[in-house]
């Protein structure tokens, strides 16, 4: 693999030149004055405004929203790659606190929109200019039954800084400082996770046990933080009148409770048919009766050890994009011709990968921790899919574009599928095909089945937390229960993997986020099968059009051009069927290769 020096790191100067850029102070003052102006000019008056004046008010609110995103995201991105830099951490916290304070005068705005009589709201939407904001306005009205009085909303915004946001920050800082030692060498969590994909079973075992040990040693703190986050979530849900812990997330995702229940129930019913079958094969390939928890993502002993340079990875992904749609490749290329991606792992940088959207006057940023493994190529395809999606959907407008989590993962997972299929077509050797398909099934199980297991873990935790604080041991017991059920009899889930649940940052950052991954994976699998069948004309263009509308249309409406209905359990079974098809192929290849 090529030297790390070839790896690009993002340049945030498109936002600000640094934390001492005087433009930050200027924009912060603009943000303050915009919110004060909104309060002075429009508070208590929205119901009496003409459509033209209402349109101007929404435009001003949108300007404030854009400034808020620019300032807040810069502070976050600047901090996330240097979490051991106290100056960067303090800048992020101070920015968050200042923006919360400056944003309070405008809290009234969405409250008054929801207080508008229905006949007045209908009149406003008939106005040609105001109708442009119809997607955002209708989305705001969804939360009308759950909004509180203005003083209470202001109080919750203030308290978030010292409650949920503070606990999340403590979690992030604690997790980023953890040190893992294997064979006398120190690793961070991102580096340790790579050891879990080492071919040497002894290294995997040491890494798996070390991950469990370190999280156990810090488990009391992680459990306490998690208890506080779950309780904080429950308090706000109760005040707002949500009937279940997941209801707020479902509403923001614009998906019905029943649809999520159907998804979860359907995936759960396929645990044995998918995970059970696959891990039985994997245990055989690894020469074991059963595999340990840390062997789940292990490469096969006979797999190719090829590493990919950054440039090779970029070429592979762009080739896959172009094979599907030259326009998709064109959208993607800008990420590489500009410094929009932070690629290498390094001390103080957050582990994992993500894509960060920004307002229409800017562009998304991608974060990776690239080490050159085949899975890193697919991660690049995944995050780049997010980035392309963000560039398409933002054209709907800064307020209008609010893609829910359930659809936010569609482009990324679809991009992974395209890259996987491109790689598979290039292979002639059956053994190489088996290894690639096995790696893909492994990832699909992690995305579809494991995330639903995470969903059931969260559901149990939030339900039991209502009765009081949960101990580290109880949380860990629930973790073992859901993991054993979802992974099946051929994976050993015991005390050596009992305490690793804190590594799932979504539990802390975004309660009930996780089912969105399974939602998207099953949706993409169904979409891909339609694409493969050739039953929909101009599929690539229709697909890109769908991505451009994810912020303004519901999932069921977006799927209509493809003849798919996500309300039906058969839709989810169709998506899961693709995973079973790949397992069928693995069984055939296994017999052929002996």
C-alpha cells in the first residue's frame, strides 16, 4: 500500500480560515441580529401577515438557519479530527453555547407557524412564493401536537447544553482517549478495529478481549452516561406527549410506527435463515465448530491479502459509479479534485466514517479512517454516496432539504452495492468470488440484521430504564441476550464480548437511529433487484431524481416509480431475499471448491 503521505485531509477554509478567523465573529453577530430582527418584526404577528410578508419572514429565518449550520458544523469538523486539542474542544463548546443563546429569540417562529389556523395555512400555501417552502412548512406542522410553550422550549434548548449534549460530549471525549494494548503496542479504537479483521486468529482474539477489557474498565462511566441520556430522552418525550420512546424518532424520520415494527419483526424472523446459515459456513471456513464474537468480521484464511492504495481505491469507486451513471461519477469527482475528504487515521481523530451536509452555498465534507483494506474501499463508496446524495438533495432548498435517516442511508448503501458488483464482475477466480461475496454478506448482516438487534437492545434499555437506573451488569446482560438471538448458534457470545456495547456511538448520539440502516439496506436491496431485473426504464435517472427529492417527499411516494411498497412485509422480505441469494451462491461455490 502507498505511503500515508498521499492521503488528503480536508481543508475547512471554504468555511473559515481557522478558529481565529475574524469572519466567525462577523457571522456570529449576523446570526444574533437576524434572530433579534425576527423577534422584533414578526413575533406575535405571523398569523396577520400577508403571504408576501410571510414569505420574507421565512427567507430571513432561512438565512439564520444557514449561518447556524455554517458556524456549528465548522466548529464540529475542526474539533473532530483533533479531539486531544483542548483549544479546539473549547471552541466547539463555546460556539454551541453562544449559538444556543443567540438563537433563542427565534424560538417563537415555528411555534407560531404551528399555531396558524388551518384556513390561514392553506391560504399561505396557495401563494406562489410561499409554496416554495411547502415541504418545510408541512414538516414543521407534523410536530404541532408535541410542541411546548415558548418559555419551555427555550428552557429545553438551554438545558440541552448541560444535559444530553454534555453527556454526549463526555462520551466522545472518554471514547477518544481510550488506549488499547496488544502485544505491547498501543492502539486507538479505529486501529484496534482493524486488528479484528486480521487473518491471524490469535491477534483477533487478543484484540477482541482487549476491547472488552478496556470497555469493562470504563464500563461504570459509560453505563452512567447512557443512563443519563436515556433518562433525558424519556423526560423530554414525556413532556412533549410522545407515547413511546421511539415515537419522536419515527416522526422525524416521517415513517409510521407500524412500518418500523413490520421491518423489525420481519428482519427478526430471518435471523436463522440468514445469520445462522452464513455463520455456519464461516465457522467451517475458519476451521472451527463455532466462531467467537470477534471472528464475525474476520477475513477468510484463503482470501487475498491485497491492500489498496488511496488512488487505486478512488479509481475503483469512480469506475463503479460511472458504470451505473456517468452523471453520478461527475458529481463524485469534485470530492477528489478539492480537499473535501479527510482520509488517514491519526491521533485524536474520531474513529469511523461519516459525511457532513452543509447549506447550498457550500459542499459536504467526508471523514474516513482509511488503511487500505478491501472494506475501506467499500467505506469510501458508502460515504461518497452520502456526499453525492447531499449535493443532489440540497437543490430542494436549505429549509426544504431535510432527508430523514431512513432515506439518508439509501444512496450510501446503493453506492456500496454498485462498487461490490463492479469488483465481482472483474473477478475470474471462484475462490476470489467466494471471498468477496462472503465479505459482502458479512457487511449486509451487520447492516440489516445486527442493526435491528441494536434496535431491540435500545427498545429494552429504554423500557427498563423507566423503572430506574440500570447497572452496568444489567445493560450488558441485555446486550448478550440480543446478540445471541441475532447471531445464532454458530457464534459464541459470552463474557469476553459482554461489555463492548459502548462502542456503538449511535446509542449515545442518536437514540433509535440504528433501524435506519436496516431500513435503507432492505430498501436498497429491493431497489437493486428492480434495477437488475430491468423492469423500470431509465432506472439510473429515476434513481438520481429520487435522491434529489428525499428531503421533500415521503419514502412511499419516492418508491412508487419503482413499483415498490414498503408498507408490506413482502417488501422487506424481497430485500432480505437478496442476502439469502448471495448465501445460496456461497454454498454453491463452497461445494465447487471443496
